[in-house]
C-alpha cells in the first residue's frame, strides 16, 4: 500500500471542528467519519490553493497573496455543497 505524503489534519482538530456543530457534547465520532472529514478538508484546502493560484496568474502575478484567496472565497462557499454531494 502506497503511503500518502504531505500535510494531514490531526484527529483532534477534526473532532473539535465536528463537535463545534453538535448540540450534544457527548456525541461520539467514529474513525470513518474523521477520515471522510479529513479528506473533505484536504480537498477544500487544495481547491482553495489552486483557485488562488489561478487568480494570481490571471493578474499576471507570480506570488499568491491573501487578496487572491479573498477574491475566490465566494466560489469556495459555493463549492462546499457540491463537494458534499460528490462524497455522498
């Protein structure tokens, strides 16, 4: 099995993010849910980076800045529901 390289989200972070939206603090999260949420976040971050790079390229710049991310943020908000449907 090939081992994946690169940054990963810590399990504790995923748990805290999910628990932030739960009404019952005793809600348990199984490992599959953490894995799926981690994959969704990874896709979201990569998508944000790619779109910000494209925005900088459109402006003939070689360096991506926070302003590029801010410009593509509305697109990402629209991207999230579609991402959930893809993983469903």
